[in-house]
């Protein structure tokens, strides 16, 4: 946990998407009381995170995980702070979290995506930059 840069923002974004679906599904003739979330591989990890995350519970009633759960060995990153510092230093940023976020926000997104893609190209050699982390807020019920 880092007060300046909390983890699991991808999962938090997905919860907001689920909330939007719940609030707007009626406009598409859907039923907010009959929502199933489903994911494969990394998406399955997300689904199982939502099953454990009480903040997501109001927005779905069923879940299908294909090819992964939070117990999959690669689901979480060991030492997520080290990973964040490696990412920041890869882009020449100060690794102190209060400066890191500002630096990363000022990097051209296309340049960032290109460098990230090049680094992530061989998954067997280089781990993904970002994966869910165990934090006190999001994963408290796990």
C-alpha cells in the first residue's frame, strides 16, 4: 500500500465499469439484477478478484472464470513497490512515489505504451508490468 500511488487501479476501474452497467443496462433492455461477469486467462483473474471484492458485489449476480483464479501462480506480483520503481526508472522517473506519479503522468502515452509493449513482448523472460496486488482496501475479504 502506498498513500500516493495505490495499487489495483485496473480492478477499481472495472468496478466503476460494472457500476455504469448496473446504472445504464435498462437503456439496453437489460436487467441489472441478472448480470454475469466472465473472463478468460487474465480476465479470469479479474473475475475472481471481483468475487472477493465486496465493492463489486452489488453489480453482478454470477461469475465465470475460465483459465485462472486469484490462486493462479502468476496472478499477483511479488514486491509490487519494487515493480513500480522499476517501471518508473525504466522511463527515467524519480522512484519516490510523491514524484513518480507526476513524472509518469507527463510521459507521452504512445511512447509509454511502445516501451511497455517492447518490454512485455516475451512473457517468458519479462513479467507483465502490472498485475493485481494484495492491498488492505481492495482485497480485505480475500
